[in-house]
C-alpha cells in the first residue's frame, strides 16, 4: 500500500516560488550576522510604512514633528530605543522559527506546533520588552519622571490600547506582522494535522485567512493580558 503523501500546500506551483524566495533570506544554515542583518532590514521595511500611517492618522502629529525641536527628538528616540528593538526581537524569533520548519530533520513536530509557540512567545516577549525598555528609559533619559514604578505602571494601559492602533505601540505591534505571516502560511501549509481543514478552504485565500487569524490571536492575547494587568493595577 502506498503511504498517504504529506499534504503540503507549498508544493503547489503558485507557492513554490514564494517558498524559494523566502528561504533565500532565512535559513538556519546562514551565518548569524547575515541572519541578523536581514531581520533588521525586514524590520525597518515593516516599521517605516506603519509608522508613517500612524503619523498621518494622528491629528496634529505630523505638524508637530515637522516643526522639529524637542518633539521630534523625543519621537526619534522613542522609535530607535523602543520601537526598533522590540520589532527586531519579535521578528527575529518568528523568522528563526520560519527557517527551522524548512529543515525536516529539525522540525520533528507537526509544523502547526510552531505557530502556537510563536503566538505564545509574542504574547510574552512584546510586553516584557516594553517593560524593560520603559524602565531603562526612566533610568537613562529620565522618562516617566525618572521613576521606574511609573514606567512599569503605564506598560499595561499602553499595550491594552495598542491592538486598536491608538498609540505608537500599536505601530510596533503591527510591524511584526511581516514575520508572522510567512511563518504561519508556511507552517499551516506543511501541517499534516491541519491538512484536512486547509483542503476545505480556497487554496490561496485559505492559508492567508488562517495566518491572519493566528496573528489576530496573538494580538488579542497581548491586549487582553495587558487589560487584565491594568485592571488589577486599578
């Protein structure tokens, strides 16, 4: 009896080029410095458009930045010391997991497992890095009145609204989508566990819908967790 072939949507021609294209950028076999450089480039490429959109949607923000002075200096410092490190760190984890699942001998579990790992890591890493950077900003730049306690107290309320794109942390959150979607599409496409579900969906739209749902789940976990902490803080 011929064993049932593993369902892999990436074997289909429309996805073969996409998979090959992404693998050229992210592989566990490439030098570490090259991997870091590529993740940094992708992070900047994702961060800048979302940041511009946020500026355009915030009344008076563009004019304040155009005037220069302290407002522009604080904004640039916030993006370079908070935004870019957070986006880079989260993207690094996801792109590394993407590279891992391309190696069959490494990815021994069903690839859908790596989606769960990524979602949980995002839900932990994103708020944790914000808390760390806020505390360091209080020490180094005297942000939050130089108070570590104040810095920590504003993390949860800030992240609770980030999912709704109401503050600049929302920019950082959605800039990490650039690493989530390739990982989720690839993982769902190679998953034996989710193969029957994927077959019931339109091929091109199905994987993307599943990937967007998984990303929305990670965003929801961050927002709900932050809202819960903010509630406990009173």
